C-alpha cells in the first residue's frame, strides 16, 4: 500500500516535471512570441499540479485562477492585440550560441543554490490534520499575516492605477 | 518522496529564467522569464511549507502570486507603450533610459 503510493507520487512528479521544464525551455527557445506564451502556460499549469502534489489544495486553485487564468491569459491577449510581424521581432541570429554560453555561465550559481537548499536535510513527514485546507490558510492569513495582506491590496491598487497611466493614449495624438 | 527532487526542479527553473533574461532580446520572453524565476521561488516556498508542516510558507506564496499579478500588469503596460513608440519588441531598441523617458 505505502509502496504503491510512493510509485504513484513519483510518476506524477516526473510527468509534471517534464511538462514544467519542457514548457519553460520552449518558452525561452521559440522565436514566435505566441508559442513562447503557450509553452509558458503549460509550465504554469504543471506548477499548479506541483502545488497539488505538495498537499496544498488552495495554492493549486490560486495558481490556476490567478497565474494561469489571469496573468498568462492577459499576456496572450496583449500579444495577440499587438500583432507583431516578423520584422518587428528582434532578429537573433546567434540565439542558440547565446543560450549555450549563458547556460554554462549560470551552472556555478545553480550548484550553489541547490547546495544551499539541500543543506537543510529535512524529510517529508505526515502532515497535521487540515494542512493546506482553505480554513487553515485563512486562519493563518488573517492572524499572522494581516499587515502584508493589506499592503498587497494597496500594491495591487497602485499597480492598477500605474498600468492605466502608462498605457493610456495621449490626447494630442 | 524526496524533497531534493523539488529543489533540483526549482533550481533548474530559476536557471532557465536567468538564461532567458540574459540571452534573449524579445521583451515578452524577458518578461516571462522574470515570471518563471518568481514562480520557481514559489515552488521552493511551498516545498518548505510542506516540510515544516505549517501554513506560513503557503501564505507567503499566496502574497507572492498577488505581487506577480501586479508585476505582470505594469510590465505589460510598459511593453505596450514601448511598442507603440518604437514599433519593435527588441530590447536593444530601448537600451537607453532617456529613450524610455521620451516614450512615456
């Protein structure tokens, strides 16, 4: 029983990890912006699955509703409405060379980051009752994290006003 | 399940994000790479929240998702504005701050 569960979790993890890394690699490698955005959408959906695998059902919902449903769909709408032709895109003839060189340069940093994360030596244990539920999330959010929550609401308002002010058309034009 | 798998995956995603920001010149790809880096940090936070068994990490992830949404709104507005003034999605065309200031 326990062994079957572990095998199932591992296979789900590897399928999601394949989609996540493949989607993000496609995102930085495609030339057409729309294809990049679609692979990024795939990656974000797989990340939502990762949250579900970590017993965090509310984050799963929030990721799908906000990151996928709002942010990426908004990006897709902007990309489609800009309708950039091929000669408006940058011509990156040495794209793969740049990608390979910067990947080699990033390797030491990745090793450092992995070592730092892995040095905690924690193991997954059985969670407490109700972990990841909406009730526990709301309780933590509105007891210990009230001030950050309010600050985030002000941040969202400021971002909305700023976005409208930046993207507005000038009257003289 | 071993938490190291999650750490390897998050490190990989963060590195892909850095590579995307450094090596590509399309403004949209740069924007999505920044989002990818933020999301990989979300994955690390959710993993640690599960490892410790309390919800504080998950709440930080929720707040991060809201911050990502704010960042996306501003970034997209700036891309639209730059595209209107330059007719190009090339980051080399807006490499000088004075040009950006004129565009705004």
